[in-house]
C-alpha cells in the first residue's frame, strides 16, 4: 500500500521533509498546505504535488489522505495535531509538540482515544551520530556522566533556517531546548528529576530572551548543562559533548568525534545519514506496522513537563 500524505508548511523545514520522503518507497505527498498560495504552488510544482491549499481543513477533507506532517509555526502545533487526529489521520508534528503544556496533554489524550499514530519530530533521536551513542549505551558499553550542549544561532531579527523573514517568533525554551531536554532523558534512559534555568535580558522587539542556561539531572545521577543563544556571531548550530565512563563523544550535526577529535564513521548506523528522512521512515513504518513510533507524543510529553517547570521558574 502507498501511504498518502498531506504536508503543512512549505518553508525551510517542509522542504527538508519533501527531500527526505523522495527516498522512501510507497509514500506519496498528495497535498501541500501553506499560507502563501503562489509560493506553495511553486514548491508543489517542483515536487509533483497535485493539490495545493492555504487551509489545512481542505486537506483533511481529502479521503485518500492517510497521514499529515505539520511543519507549521510552533503556536499552531497542538491545535493542528488535534484536528488531524479528529479527522482520522495519523500525524507527525515538528518539534515542539506545544508551547503550552495543557495543549500537549490534550494531544496525548486524543492519541490514546483514537489509537492513531501521533509522533513529534525529535530529530536528535534519529541522527546517526546520536544513534551510535544510544547503541553503545544500550549494549552496556557506555554510560553518560555528563552532557554539555551548546545551541547557538545569530538571529537578532525574526529569520528562518534559510535566512528568510519569519511570520512567527521562535523560542529558545519551547523549541530549541526541547531537542536537548528530550535527548538527555532518552539517552540516559532515565527521567529528569531536577531542572534549573536562568535567562538573559528580554529583547525589546522580539519579546523573548536571547540567551539562556539550563541545568538538568536524571534519576540515574547523570547531569546536563545546556547553553542557548540567538546572539552568537560564530559557528551556528548545536554541539553535543557526551562525557561518559568509557569514552567522550562529540556530535556536531551528523558528524561524531571522540574526545581526541578523531572522526568516527557513522555512515553504516542506519539506512541514511539524514535525520529528517530517518524520522519520516519511522513515522511511516509505525503506520504500516500498527505500532507506537519512537518519539511518539506520549514518549516526549515528559520533556514538555520539564519545559513547563522551567518556564514557571523563569517567570517567577
């Protein structure tokens, strides 16, 4: 059977998904949804997508659509995820699941009620570099003592990953910290029991903190230090250092190095080096196999509970 997909959000991330899906057999994108009809049509023409609309409801009304991938602004994620489930469609929503905890909890409750596949795009679980470390941990060959993570951007105006103006405001806590908070608990195989956060000044125009520091502790004793900035005029992206009992690993994008900065070959860890494609493969496999996916909304909800606690700390 071919899984028919509607994709919402034809921006930088939507295009990453379209490129990944091209490599996955028995999956076809049949509908593309985005705000600007002309731009959406342009992307649809490039990828051979028949149906184009500016309204998600139009795509949810298409009987042949089995599943939806949401690459829309953060503030819409939870409500759109619920709309997909209510329409009987499987859904994968890009990170973050929500920026208000109660809304994320509603998505998880609705998934349980419908039994449909609902997954959140926690890509770090799928990147081969982090999978390599995960496999070492599962084999009992490596245990995390500390993770040291830097998430650095230079974004003093509202830009997306392609450097184009963005229609919504990004968030260090609910979006960028979500990757690491989830990854830390996932890699440790242990829930986060303690979390602290401090933030720098609020930006006068964007209304968000541009710098943030987060400390985490897992039940098994492992700790994590996360530094985030939109003020960093230097190498961009997220850099992970795993300090463990038997080794040190440094992950930079899809590359992995040991503590001596010697490169580790992770090209055979999975069928692709593209984390977004691997994430999509897991989503479609879970649909076909009728099972819970890795990074299901239920599995990632504890991450958002931690983010909610941190937000309350920061607002206190």
